[in-house]
C-alpha cells in the first residue's frame, strides 16, 4: 500500500458514488511518522496532511512548509484550550471543535488577530463517554452558537465506534450537516473511507496505509 494505491481507491470510490474526485480531499495522517517518510510523500506531490498534537506539528511542519510550496496541515486530534493560539497559527483547519469553551477561545483570538483556520465541529455520533465531540442532540445548538461567534464553520467531523457499522454514523453526520447547510464532512479512515465517500465525505483521513506502520518512540 502507499499513496498511489490510496489515490486509486479514492478514485474508484468516487466513480462508484458518481462523485468528482476533486470533491474529496485526502488528508495524509502523518502523526508519529518519521520525517523521512513524510518527506517521501511530499516529494510524491501530496500537500495535505493531518496531525493529532500541536507540539508534534510545531516541531515538524514549519520547516516542511518552508521547503515545499502549497502545504496544508489540519489538526485532527483533540485541542486543549491553552494550546488554541498556537494551533491557530500552525494549522490551516481544525477538525475537533467540540465544546463552547474552545469555540469562545478561538473566536477571541480570531478577533484579536483577524484570521482563523477553517473549522469543523466534532460530533460524537456514537455518544461514547471516552470520546470527544458534541452529542447528535446538541449538534444543532452548538453549530448555531459557533456561527453566532462569527466562526468559519465549514463542516462536521466524526470517528465512528470501532465495533459498530460506520455507515450508520456517516449517514447521521451527513443528516446533521445537511439540515444545517454545511458542506464539509470529515469522515472515513483507512478501513472505511470508501464507505465514507459513498455517504458524501469531503475529507478522508488515511495514515498507516500511506506511510506504513507508525513508529512510536
């Protein structure tokens, strides 16, 4: 497996769903990957990456962005409120806006600096206690709250429970997005991104299938 294989699978899934390939963005999840592997994927021409932690991204991406044109990095892991400012400086999009305190911190800094990354609201579609995200029942209200803060909410994100059929969660996320007029759907990972594309995913998150098994120090 590698980047070209994943690209081919995305194209096939788009064809099967009657969707344009340009409507689906591949986020190459580079968390805990050695820099040489990330550089290899950059040299293949890929430009959109995902990181889970602010600190790891800060040590990796400023240098890569200086060396490679057009690189975008999205935060796909949880964001602590005290790292908000640093995250807003580092990332082009944040997929894990999940609580009013964080939304208010982003809004305050955006007003101060005059800029803000694209934002996705994380929905805990499985209502799992250990997982971040607003519940489906609270999603409409939180979306409205973020919009009232003048935040650039582009879409929704979910991570389905591992033991449940992901299609049910993709369908739920799309339903919430549709009724709130949101076009962005960040859903689907290595094991299920083809299903996610069938349900309208605009961003799929694929890591080890591109880079190889993660290297934990």
